[in-house]
């Protein structure tokens, strides 16, 4: 069991941490929650039936750990909405030139800012589908949903993101045009 546990940890701990960090938006809490995830994995691995991938199973546990964390918080429903500030995302591609990094970082910040307009369920779907590259089936298993619910939630969240991106992009163009006129 120890070698299997070590393999699971080394293979997925960064993904689990990243998912939990996006959820709670606090490095220390995310680190604590990763430990809780792996404690649950260690205690319940014998029950893992292999009906889904290990990664999907881990995200399912991580989701439950995050939900438990929010439930323990005072006024957790209100706090959950305040937990999503996506502006601290770091760019992973270290081979880009500085100008490309600046543009990409601004674009990423804008997308994450637009995620604030999505519900928590919509954010979870976007994170699992597009940041962690899970399939619809894997996302459904990780969240304990039907594939249909994942598809519907994904469609709605992408619609919201598109609308918000258009609104923010329009505002930025207007602001930049206004600055040019004033100069």
C-alpha cells in the first residue's frame, strides 16, 4: 500500500493542491486540505474499486474535503463567494518572452475575473475540465453528477464567461480609446 500511496501522491499532489487552492484561495488552507485528502486516500484506498481513474477518484475526495472545509467556516456560503480571486494565477510557460508573458498574464487575469460571475458549481466544472483537462465523464464522476449535468453546467458557465469577456473587453477598448483622445 505504501508504494501505491507514494505513487498517487507524487503523481497527483500538485493537481490536487492546485484544485484546492483555486477553491479556497489560501495557500496554507490548501496545503492543509491536501493533507486531509491524502489521509482519506490512505484510510479508504482499499475501497477504491477502479470504476474511475485514480485522478478522478482523488478529485472527488478533494471536492468533498473542500465542501467540508466551507461547511466548517462561519457563514460559509457567503465566504465561498469571496474566496475566488483568480488574479494570483502564475504563468507556467517559462519560455515565453516578457512581452508575451505580460499579455498572457493580463488575459488570464481577465478570464479569472470573469469566473467571479459563475456559480461555484460552474467554477468547479471549468477548473476540472479546462485547467485539469478531465473529460466530461471524469468530471461527472469527480463531482458525483451525471454527464448531462456537467455538460449543461459547462455550457452555462462558458456562456457567462463569453458574455463577461465581451463586456470587459469592450470596456477596456473604450478606456484605451478615451485615453488616446485625451492625449
